[in-house]
C-alpha cells in the first residue's frame, strides 16, 4: 500500500516528481553514507569520493533550480479580484 502511494505521488506530475524522487534518493544516500564514512572510513576511496562529488553537484543544481523557479505571490487586498 505504501509503495502504491509513493509511486502515485512520484509519477503524478512526472518532471517535477522525478526531480523530487531523485532528491529523496540523494538525501537518503547522504543520511546513510556520511555517518558511516565518519565512523568507519580508514582509507581514502576514489569511487566514494566520486559519488560524493556527484551528490554535491546534484545539491548545487537543486539550489540553483529552486532559486531560479521563484513564483511571485502578490498580496491581494480586500476587494481585488
């Protein structure tokens, strides 16, 4: 049931929802990988560094997209329509 709700929420508006789903996956990766790296990483790994750089790039793109997609909301006064 939860999977059906998740898939419905993700694919309802595909372009926007797929970006949200990508961000969810990146955030989940970060939530798991950062504590494990901090606690158990003894040597440097080039593969993990490459993945972390890609995740960082996705976060920067998300910040840029969010600042570029601002929707202005104008306060409506009473009687304006």
